[in-house]
């Protein structure tokens, strides 16, 4: 069963449910994200997997609900400068925000404390938004490094890609702690051992919400059982002993 779930988790993490294209419209670069016709059953399967492993989000498998959420979130965070809109029954167009996604810096070993601080500031800003869906503060649900675009000129990071929602029954503080955890999970398995602790600390210090970091601290332990499968996927299959060592190192420093 665990081997099956591990394979399922890898598939969920890699599957491409959208077709992406870049166009210039009215002189502005736009990314067109179009749901593939196969997306709905795939995302329904992903949600079943998430329930089994305890991931507190749901993939938006209804096309209309996804379009509304994607556009609403993008405009709430970036509508002062950039535009986004639904297009047809299964696509969203969003203006390209300047910069490079943090995943590229992470993969090349060039991620800096300044970039991590910018990501944390952006997450704190986003978490301060009041959201009609939740009736309280907003959360992302999947803020891994690839969902932050970093603009070096202004030392500014911006969140993108709003494909999932946290369960609305979760308190805002729990959702915010989970967002922090997702970012750290993505980083822990892809960063050099000697850079892990200073990088994680730089990110959390710049977030500047000690009450949320306190909630996070108790989550910095890889779970046992089925829930561990999704952790393995999220942490890029970092060896369990090394993962435990890095998490313990961070817990002790908080």
C-alpha cells in the first residue's frame, strides 16, 4: 500500500493539468493557462490522495470555481499593476509579473537570504488579506519555491498559481503555518546541508509573525505512517535520517 501511495504522490506532483502559452496582448505579456480536458478526473484523484495522506488542501477540479479563484487571488495580490481574467469555459489569462521563480535559484544553489526575505515579506502581505471564501485571512495552499517570482531590481517577490484551496474549516493561523511548512519542505530537500539552517531562519525571521512560527514548530517533525508519503514527495525524497536531522536543527533554533 505504501509503495502504491508513494507512486501516486509522485504522479500527483508531476502531472500537468494545464496547457500554458505566452502571448502579447495590448502590448502586455500574458500567460494563458488552459485546463486540459483530462484535468477533472485527475484532480478528483489527487483530492482522494490528499485525503488519505492528510494534506489539508483540495485541488479545484471544477473549472468555473478554479477560474474564479485564480483570478480573484491574482487581482487581490497584484491587481494594482497587473491584470488577469477568465477566458472561455476553462482558461485564465494572467499578466506576466517580472522576475524569475525561486525554484530556479534553489536548483542552481544561488538562492540568497535576500530572496528568502522577499518571499517571506510577500507571504506575510498575502496572509494579511481578508478573503471572502474563508471569511477571514487568505492563504495560498501550495506556496513552494516555484510559486514565487523574484524581481531582483526591486528585491520583490510575488506569489502566483492559485490551483488549490485550504479547507475552509481550518483557522487562519493553521493555514498560515501550513503555508510556511510547504515552503520549508520544498527547500529542505533541495538545498546544501550547510545552507539549510541559515536559509530557513532568514525566511522565518523575515515573516515576522512569531505566533505563527510557534505553531509551525510543532509541525517540524516528519509524520509516521501514510502521511509520511506526501512528506517524502514534498521534501524531494531526502533521506529520512537527514530530514529528521535538519528539522531537529531548525526546531532547536526557534
